[in-house]
């Protein structure tokens, strides 16, 4: 009898522990944005939101470090560095001594470049997400403003937009998460702020700030959406004009880097060859 009573009491205690643990787990899952560390936060805004994203990133970093160390070991083991230094030492006039430190530093630069490949991949995915959001946001704002002016509520207009061609885009997925927060019982202001934190794009942050202010003051959403759509269109026009104005300056760098060295080699190459030969003969005559 004591054994049966103890089993029932322990079963009841385990059941209560599971209930409270499930509630705590749901609360933790609901507040995952507030509980993230800097690495999880950085990966999540880049689109890597799996629970194992941090572990995979650290494993990728370790593998990249190992690969870079293997490349450096191979370079030193095959005597590539020493042979390169010897070849530079044979250049007449002591010109090769200038490039000798570069040869010694080059393996470690290769190690750093290979080790930074996971970071570069995450940054590239982050830039792609920002470009996708900034590309889709003007159209979504125009549709939201038009539907709101036609009499639909914000939630109905948002649901109508998510059924359109933006269904598989990054912005649409984040808006679905916003709808999920609303259906989970969160306040509209809190859900909007979480949307801005999940995306972390300046245009979305400005839009969310305006919508939160309109929600708190009780003003019309349609007017705010129309104003934000017009402002976003104007900012895109100014950005395009600035990019077009900077093309003339940006075009100068590839010309200087790619074209001018070839012109210098073609025009001054024979002169430098003669100078090197004269310097080499002069050094040999003084050595004799």
C-alpha cells in the first residue's frame, strides 16, 4: 500500500512538473527575442533562426580555421615561401627586398581570409535580406495604403497582401510572424516592435514607429500609411539620384587600378628595364 501511494504521489508530482515546465518553455519561446545573446541575435537578423544555428556557426568557424591552418602548413611545408623569397632576392637593384615582407605576411592573410568565410556568408545573407525587404516594402506600403483608403482594416488589408505575389518573400514571412504574434494574444504595439526587431531595417523601423505612434494616439492608419508610402518613394528617388551622381567618381577607381598600370607598363616598361640593367651593371662593376 505504501508503494502504491508513493507511486501515485510521484506520478502527480511529475505531472505538475511537466505542466509548469511546459508553461515556462512557452513563455521562454514567446520571449526569445529578449533572451538572445549577441551571436544568436546577429544570426537571427541574417535569417538563421534554427535552434542549432549558433552551434553550426561555431563549427563552421572551427572548420574554416582548420582549413586555413592546413593551407599555411602546406605553404611552409612545400618551401613555397622560402623559394619566393629567394626569387625576390635575385631581382636586380634590391627591388625584391621591398616585397619580401609581403611574402611572409601572405600565408597569414590567407588564414584570416579563409577563417572569415562563415562571417562573410552570414553578412552576405544579411545584405540579401535587406535588399529583398527594401525592394518589397514600397509595393506593400502602396497596397496597404490603397486598401486602407478603400475601407479595409489594417489586419484585413495585410491578409489580402499576403495572399498576393509577395507570399514567398522575406517581408511576407516576417508579416506572417507579426500576424502570429497577434493571434497569440500579444498587443499590436508589442507585435509591431517585435517585427522591427526581427528585421532591423531602417525603413521598417521608421514605418513601425509611425504605426505605433498612430496606434497610441488613435489617428487613422490609412493616412499614416499613405504618408509613409510617399516618404519611402521620395527616399528611394533620392537614393537613386545619389547613386547616379556617384557613378562618375566610382568609375575613376577601376580606371586607375586596371587601366593606368597597363599604360605605365607599356609606356615606361622599356625605360625601367634599361635602368635596372644599368644599375645591375654598376653594382657588379663596383663589386669587382
